[in-house]
C-alpha cells in the first residue's frame, strides 16, 4: 500500500449564507490553491466532492470551474460522514497506485436535505437526530450517572475553543449555567447541547509519498483508517456505546500501530454533547463512563486537545464539509499552524466522524 | 497494486415500475447472493451504491436490509457514469489493500433527477441531452458523411441484440426503415435513435486475488482502467470526437497492455446512435469516420460483439445501473454464460461509460 499524506487544506467561514453549493465548493478550492505551494491544476488526478446536496455532477463542475481536468471525479454521499468517506476514497485511489494527487472538497448548505433521514417514515420522530441523541443521553445518564453539568461542559469547552477559530459559525462564550438554562428542546437536550446546521466548505489535498514534498515541507501522513457501518437504524445499538466507532477505532489503531494513549489532539463528531462523551469512551481516549469527568477537567485546565477548532457545536456542522474540516484541523495542528488554538507539540492526531444515529463511523489516525 | 476480479453479478428486469430505489437495489443484491457460490454477508467489506436518486444514506440502508455490516459504505454519483465510477472506487479499495470484497449496486428510477443537467440554466436547452447529441450527429455527418441509415443500423442492431436479453426494457425488432421513420424529435434525431430512461438495478461483486476463487471458478480480472473528465460543459469538445473517451481508452489499454484489436466484445454507452459510432472510433475499435460502416457490417453479419445485451438503446438506461450492468454483461460474456447472445469465445472485453455530453468517461478492460 503506497503511503498517502495530507499536503494542503482550506476552510471557509461557516455561515447561514444562501449561496449555491458550487460557489461554496469553489471558495474552498480557490483558497487551497492560494495556500499550497507549487500546486498546479495539472497535478491533480482526482477531484472528489462530498455533499448531501441534491445537485448532480458536482465533481466535474467544480473541476471545470477550477481549470482541472482530472482522471477520476465523482461525489461521495453518506450523510454526516460524507467528508471522511470521500477522504478514504481519495486515499485508496492513491494507495492503490491509480492516482498520485487528489483534491477533496466538502460542502453543505444550511438547508441540506441530509439533515433528516427520510428513508423510513415508520420510524416516526427518530428520523430527526435530536430524538436518538435524547435516547443516548438518557441511557448514558442512567448507566454512568452522567450529569447535565458534565454535558454542559462539552458545549462550554467547544464554544470557548471556537472563539479562536475565525471560521466558526457560533463563536460565543457561554457559561455552564447558561448552557444548562438554554431553551429546552427535549427531556434531556437543550439548544446549546446541539450542533447547528450551516453553510460551509473545506478542502484537502492528498498526495502520494513520491510527490508530497512538492506541496509542503510538512506532509501529515494518514497512518490509520477504520470504517464501519453497523446498520442504518437502531437495530444493533447499545444505547450507551457507539459500536461503529469502537470497531473503526480498533481498526485504525491496529493499522497505525498506535493506541489511544498516543493521541495528542482529536477532532470528535459532537453533533450533540453526549456524542463527544460516548466517542471519547469508545475510542478509548476516556474510560467507559468517565468522559464526563475528563471533559470537565479539560475545560477547567483550558486544555484544547479535544475539538480545538470548536467541534460541531462551536464551529458549526455543514454536513459534507465537516469531515474534511476535521482532517484539515488535525493536519494544521500537527504542523503547529493552528495559531491561538494550537495544542502543545502534537505528533499523533485522531479524527472521528459519523452518520445517522452513529450507525456508520470513520476513525483516522494522522501523524506528522 | 493487488489484482481485482469480478466474481459475481446480477441484473433485474428494466421497466417503468414506480418502486422505491431501495427496493430496486435490494432486488439486485438478493439475486447476486442467490447466484454467487459461498457468498456470506460477513465476506463483504465494502457496499457502494451508485445512483442519482435524491435519497440519502442508501449504502448503509441497503447493507442493513441485506444483513451486511460493511467497513466501507457510501453512494457514488456522477450522472450517467455513476456505475463505472463506483466500480473503480470499489476496485481501488481492494487494490490498495483496505478491503478484500466489495459489493456495488447501481439503480435508478424512470424519473431520475439525473436526466437533466441542472447546474447552469444559462446553457438553455443544452441541459437536455438530446440537444448535444443532435450537435454531435450533425457534426459527424458533415465531417465524415455519416448517413441516417448508418445511424439507424446502431439502433436496429442494439434492439435486435436486446431480443435475447430477458431483462431488456425495449426488446422489439425494428427495421432500419422503421427507425428512420420513427417520430422526429430534432433536426437529426428520431425517437428510435435515443435510449430510454427506465427503472432498473444491477449488482457486481469484486474480490481480491486471494479470495476470488471462493466465489467463482471463473473470475474475470479488471486489467485496465482509464477515467477522464475533460470538463462539465462543452468548452473542450471537438464535436466529432469524445476527448474524455480517447484519453480514458489510451490509459486503460496502456495499463492492461492490450490494444483495440484485442477486444472481442464491448459494452458501449449508446445513449444516442451517434454515441456508439463516436465511441467505437475514439476507443480505436473503428477507424475515425468508419464506425458507420463497421456497425452496418456487424448488423448484416449478425455479429453481436458490440453491445450484446442491447446497449442503452435496446436494454434501457437506468443511469446509476447502466455501468454496473455493462460490467456484468462483459463478465458474463467472458465466462461464456450469455446464452443466446453469447459471442464466440471472447477473452478480452471492454466497457465504456460516460456522462453529460461525454465530458467524463470510464474505459475498463476485462480479461478472463
């Protein structure tokens, strides 16, 4: 398997802008070209888009509008994890030897059709994410004694981290009390427990070992990949654990010969506060039932290692862009280029992204 | 690069059925399981769907409904060539070593949103495929003296081939005269020059060399892959030649160390009659300007080597399924299992598929 590095990235401002998805994608691609040394249109073999937008043929359209004539181009869709699915697809085109350089651009509009899982109306309200997140929250509280205060720390921490991210959708400072008193949406979830849909885009450039140094002095290597789909509904879920993330994390750690203790910085799919706790536990970064305490400690010591750019709660959640933006952030962190939100000298990073009541997960290990 | 084989396939009846896309996909998957020896749900590492349908999360949904919990699952969309794009994506997951077995299921409904390229309304009527096909037809006639009769031979041949395909959408016998007198739609195209959108699905199973023989005694190897996107509009098209197919074919022949003379049987994207002529020329199977004569000869000698299952004109064109169905047919031909439409002892086959005014193409070489 050929080695593959991340050699460039860009993010746009996450917003409520009512702009066409192509425009959003092109903004991220243009910025990636501006920020990447020696990158010409002819270097690019693969252009993948990741979005839930209903528009078709977006990868060739983005290619044409960017002056690129790639070998391989198509869209990848898998709800909220579309971005990491596209990144792994790009990885495999390079790792197999079919390509050397791949551009992946993820984008979404604030009104994306991917926000509600429509496939089975017989599931009633569970097609809306907030209801499965409520079930998870209630179950985690019952089993581990997780408190509303611990959940609020996730949101307080991620909103605070987002203050140092100029592209964040919602960079406001909230106290734990303000979060616990925000508008009640369900039995167990309040407004500030939830990530917000928004418009945004992000792009990354992947390259084979033989060409990576052309574009950057600091390539960041994808050393571990784990993906798992357990189902498309709740049939196989333990409500206090994310089986798909557990399996994906095990696979990614095995491939990269690393372990949870080695992770210096991580991007975690905190669609709702409880998700960050469950993922920290199921990746092994926290012991089972102890993530609430870990997050409170991180907040109180102003440690940014988990979701430094603000997570989905602080930075916003433009579905198809989220996974790409997570990868961009870990790359930036490992290069020491994250500015005010830089963590201390990280060597190994983790990206975890997921879809649809956590029924599909991707875990990536990145190393400098 | 690990070797990858096609080790199973299935097609459903192409029809006008008004059924959900999931049902169509599941029919093809169920049939593939019935027809493939020793295949268990646990063997499958990757489930890809290929469709232009607006529904989301279809790969996990198909996985769940089929009892599969894959590592990797997502949809691939690239208009008419979605199927071959998904097949190449599956190939790369296996060739890179990330996976050993991949199931790819393509499907479309008769009313697919992929039938009109909506991205730029300023293009006016050219968003409808028939208008670019008319331009191609007029240009080919002017430059090479191609006649309406030669174009009609494409349709007569493919409709006749479809008579031996029990899954074909439109298996009717038409004379060249009937085709030339069918309803006039544009200056240069009549109803029977056009493929018809329909509902249908097809699935293929790809496997690495180390496991391929578990599923079949006759694996068919993907020995050559070429893909190219030249643009998303007409900006780079010579109207008498398909640049994306030319480049993709060159790449596929180079990778497989074969040449056009070696091709015993081919599936060609005949969305309109002129497309079959242009593709035969741009893959090198016919000399430039001579495909009209070749197709007339094939018809008059009852030679089925080009589009044996009836092509898109005879078999129907359910967009996301088309590429998968083409690969299934070439695999079947190379295994000698095509029944009444079997060509004589083929060893090397070609699949050509394309999108959107031929701006993207895939060419695959398959060998027994």
